[in-house]
C-alpha cells in the first residue's frame, strides 16, 4: 500500500466546536472553516505541515439524514455520545490503491463528477469513517492561502503519529487493521471508549505535543 499517507482526521464536536478553545489555549490557531452544503455539516480546521485536524459538527439535521448522505452514517457518528458510534474519520491521500473495498460517496457539496471512495467497513458506525480525501497535497504545499502559517506560531510542524484506542467489545475492522499494517497509525483495543491521540511535532525538535480526542486534553505545551 505504498503511496498513501494521512491527509487529515476529523472528530465530531458540538455545534460551532466550542471544544476548540482548548486548542487555542495551547497556542494552536484556526486555519480555515467551511460549510458542506447538502451534507448538513460545517467545520473548522487546524493545519499542520503535513496534514490537518478537522472539527466537524451538524448544521442541518435534515440534510444529514437525506438519502444521499445517510449511507455515510454521519448522523449516528455526530450523535456519538448517545449512539455509541465512533466520532472519528481518517482521510488518506496519494496515488496508491486503497487497501480495502470502497463505495463512491457522491458528496452533495462536491462537483457532480467527483466522488469520495469510502471504506465499505465504514457502513458500521461503530468503526471509524475511512475514506480517500478529495485533496491531493500537504497543507504546506497549498497555494490558495487556506493553510495560512499553519501552526508555526505554536512552534509545531507535522501533525505527528495517530493512535486509536478501540472500546472493549468492538473488533477493529480489517480496513482499520490494514492502515495499521501500513504504518499509518497504531491501534489498541480494550479501552473504555473511542479515543484518538495525536502527537504534533515541535519544529525545533524535542518532545511532541500530546492531544487527546474527543476530550481535547492538551499536554506538553505551555503558552508564553
């Protein structure tokens, strides 16, 4: 599975992502935000040099429940605290083949001739939403200004390692195991709930920042 890398990860939040205050307090800065017309979601994104973190929330429940969007099971994921679904998504980019079977999601906010390949395993909302990103390049290679200065103000470079803790009683799908075998993330089972840990790298070296989701606990960084 050469040629693939993580493009971004997402986590569902409350509307407007008030959880982002913890990121801002740790020195991270918003890069861009957008709405997804027809899908019923909006986001705010934090770019690193190589990938970005997307905070995603519901803006229109009716659009989210529409026939075009319902197969993604994003509605159940958005209500993860009530449904027990996995609140995370992992997007890949690159020319390499996807290491698992996919179906084409015709996202309403994309041009009609574009589709997002989504892992068939992600039809189960108890699994992460795995897909190929429409994006094809790292944030530090974008030319449209969306990435801004990324997280240079916080002294951070790459987004760092992605680790998933899987709840006890949930067996990781083979699609998720394939990403682990490819070295794109690490997985541990038997946790009390779904959680994701990111380790953004410091531009000057040293111990990375530690960011735990969905609780938005930030460690290893002091402002000022």
